[in-house]
DNA sequence: ACTTCCTTCAGTGTATACACAAATCCCCGC
DNA sequence: GCGGGGATTTGTGTATACACTGAAGGAAGT
C-alpha cells in the first residue's frame, strides 16, 4: 500500500469518525510526522480530501470542513435527486432476481439489528449490498460516481445521529420496499419509496442530532 | 499563479479541446519538461484531472480518458437528473427579475449567433450566465458542485458536435423558455423545459457527431 | 524455434532540501 | 506606555535525488 493511500485512509477515517473536529487545521509537517510519512505523499492525500470536500484548502493549511444543519438539508436534497433517479433506473434495467433476493434478506434484517456488534455490522453490509446492486443495475458510471462521492459525506452525517434499534428496523423495512419495487420493475414506485425513505431518514437525523463540540487542542 | 495551477489549466485545455487524444499516456517527466515545470506540481495537476475523470490513473502513468457514445448517453442522463432538479429549485427559490432579464437577453441572442467570433463568444457567455444564475438560485452547494463537475465533460462533448447557427438559434429559444419558467416560478414547467432542451441537445450531438481519430504519435 | 531467466531501463513513489510568503513577535523609537 | 518596523518563525510551493517496481528485451538452454 502506498504511503499516500495510507495517509488518505487514515485522515479520511479520522474526519468521518469525528476524531478530527471541523475547523482543525491540518498542517503538512505535523500530519506527516504523526502518520510517519513524508510531506509529498501527505500532500496528495490532502488534495484528494479537499477534492471530496472533506477538507478545504484555504490560504494557510487545509481545514476540516464543517457540516451544518443547512448542509444536511442540501446533502439530502441532492441525495433525493440522485438516488430517486437511480432507483427508478434500477427498476427499469436491473435484474429482478437480484433485488428479490435482497428484499428477502432485508425482511430478515430485524433479527440482526437486535443483536450485538457483529450482527449489526452484517446489517450495514446488507444495506451496502443494496446500494452496490443499484449502482450496478443503473449501468451509468457518472451517476454511480456522483452517488459514491455523496456517500462519503452521508457516512459522516450518520455518525451524528443516534441509530437506535427502532429506527434501524423501520429503515430496513423501507429498504425492503425499495428492493421490492425495483424487483417488480416499477420505476415510479421505486422512486417514491426512495423519497419516503430519505425523508424519514432526514427527519430522524435532525431529530436526534447532537452538535459535536469542537475539541480545541491547547 | 502556481505552477501546478498552470499545468492543470494547460492539460485540462489540451484534453477538452481534443489536442490530447484519448488513450494518450501522460508521462510525468515528459509532461513536466513540456510545460517547463517540475514533476511535483505536475503530479498534483494530474491528480486533479484524474479526480475529475478527464484522465485515469491506471497502473503505469495516467491516460487521457475516452468518451464513447454510451458515455454521452450516461452523461446526459445524469445531466437531465441534476439540471432538471436545479431548474425546478431555481423556479421555487430564484429571483424572478434576474431570470426575466436573462430571458429578454436570450430572446435577442439570434442577433449574436449570426455574427462573427466575438459575438458568438458573447452568446456562450450569456448561456454561462444563465447556468451561474441557476447555480446561485438553488442555494445548494452540493448540487452546484455536482453540476460543475459535469460541465467539464460536457464542454468536451460539445467540441464533438457541429454547432451550426440553426441549432444555436433553437437552443437560445429553449434556454429562454427555461428562464421564463423560472422567472414565472413554475418548477414543473422549468423542469420540463430543461428536459426538452437536453433531449434536443443530445439528439443534435449524436446526429452531428464525428468520431475523433486518435493521433498515434510515432 | 520456442521458452525461460536474467538484465536493464523507464517510470513512478517517496524523501528531503531550498525558496518564498505571510504572520507574529520583539525591540526600538517616540 | 504605545506604535511601527524589521527579524524570526512557521508553513507552503517547487525542485531534485534516490529507491523500488514492473515491463521489455536479449541471451542461453532445450
């Protein structure tokens, strides 16, 4: 693994998991020493992060970007646009058997949610497989790319919300509805189910959202 | 201006204007010598280009990406999704006077189109101002960013088509219709007008498209 | 003649040194 | 005591040297 990849992954995780608070300035020498690499690969990592919008390269050093409540609204507005269309396209072009299988698994998801850590991870993986199946079904590299770049920010937002078992169970049912609509080849329904799911998701995030306090070092 | 910015702008223009054929491998030492800079800033430029999708960093050296006919279809599919929604949002949130003014100017655009080079540039600027006005009106940084990253590829596609005066005149009328719908505050109509415009645009591109032959150097 | 191994080399990945810009801080003058 | 100007420090931008890897070409053996 290249040093720049390692630095990118480390910094990306630190930002997504809110270990690096928004507003933190990432100095090249400091971070390169922390990660045990040189400035050159670190700069590449910072460039990638800034391209994704996780950091912003303002005048002196790059700073970790913040996510405000307005940002979350904007994020979900774009998400609704992209994923709604993606679900519709998947219903038109996707393989019914694939999504039927996913739907069946999603109906059994509540058993995973109540469980401990590994079972919960299995649930998240399942949702991830639904996303991947949609990505593959739409056969549109540009749309898939746009959604991928969105998901980075969404993971960050998800960490802000309290994902209780109740919400996760409901979300699983919503996902199952999306998979069912796609499997049935109903684009309008798939888009509507996605819209419903995203609105409920957004409501939950905004309801349980607790502002992260910035950890001012020093 | 930084050396990396200069390199980025130069390479970006070379690719967009099809002076660098798809499949061309951009070697770091070669390009850095050609542009009169060092490898370090050039690498940053190549990184940005690859992030945008203008180049792909496969194993050995980065290569200029190709745009196939399927790519154009996918590109316009995403474009329809994003710009349709953007037009609708602009109709909801935009300032009527701004778009009314743009509509009036677009109605006079045919006078510019017939003219020589500078007048044609004035027309392209006018269309660009409409795009910028929509970007500003939607007040959604993520959506605006997604559209910006798309436009790079669209400029590249536009260079493939023969933009005759007839098509440009029709396009101006379609743009005027979009501006009118936004000014009138009619989201559905604005989205529909955008859809119509993009489909006509796509048809024109595909009808007049001439495949670029790759210039194999040596 | 074909295959295989070794050599060589082109090219990237990384580290480091140097140059330059900006911000801060201290000292001197008032 | 306060303000201004210069030095110092901090950090980025760029260049270059070195290491490593993967590929291509040739030579030798079968």
